[in-house]
C-alpha cells in the first residue's frame, strides 16, 4: 500500500499523538544514475533520473505508530 505524499496544501499528521514534524519514511524508487569513478575507483553520482518513486510506509518518530499518518491541510495554504 502506498501512502499519499504531502503537497503544497497538505502535510502529514500522526492521528495517535498529533506529531506534525518527525517521521521515518520508507520509499521505493526506480532510478537511472550516471556514475563517475575516479582513478582510485571511488564512485560519484553525477546525474540521477527518478523513473518511479512511491512512499511505502510512514512511521511517527514520537510514538512509533505505523499506518496512523494522515494528510491534513497546511495552515494558510491556498485551496
């Protein structure tokens, strides 16, 4: 199950404790990266293109609740 991501008008809120600011987010991504190796073999990602990305779960850092995060309106956001 994917979790909706916050937008310019919404943000996450834990329904158990009310937390609005601290979350552990688990994401799945499919990306293409251009990796440059220096002469010593150390890699550096110089370009990254995200083909697909989704949030799998969001866990509240305050109360450790999983699947208790909802989207709420941001204060002052234009609807």
